[in-house]
C-alpha cells in the first residue's frame, strides 16, 4: 500500500502556477487533486478497467475533505477489484435513485412489443413463457445500463 502524500495544510495553500491549465497533486493509489487556475480544487480517482484508463470525480475540496476523498477512493478501488466499473456503478445508482432506470423486465416487455408483429403466436407465447418462468424471477428487477 502506497503512503499517502497529501496533508490538509498543503492542500489549503496549493495554487496553480500562472500559465498552467492545472496542477495535479498525487495522494497515492490513484487519488489526485486537480488544482485549477481559478482556485477550484477537484478530487479525481484514476483507475484502469478492462484495459482502459478512466477517471472518476470524487468531489470538490473543501466540501469533500482529504479523509472523505480517501474513503471514496478506497470504495472505488474495491469496486474495481470486484470487477465492477465505478463509473457505471455511479450511473446506475443515480438512475435508480431518480427512478429513471430501466429494469430487465421493462426492457424485455418493450422488446416483445416491438418484435411481436413479426412473430408467430406460438413463438410469442413460448418467449413470454420463458421470460416469466426462467428470467424475470431472478433478473426482472435488475437495472440495466448501456455501455
């Protein structure tokens, strides 16, 4: 485990040098603080998922303290270790909280409605039976996201 490099007192006095777009301060394990020329200070978590470099915003300093940013980084790091993309986890959580997410059941019903016109009644009945018997009980409530 890498040593944490930042302190609250160092963050408070840090400024972006004149002429630079931003300054990055590293705290270790992917946590960085971006200091903007405007004085804004933004927490970012840098991680690799499926071979791609990604960045996740963790909040604005001082609203999100150094300690809180480290906790958020650790949680995102845990998600990556479990094989989940923290960005997608956040998007799904927001959609669920807003009630705007699409569940497997909703998407399946919409798909059947679209396809039903071209299917025979026998195929439609078989598909509906399969969904109700095998898929909806375990997957119907799951939120789906497009990636």
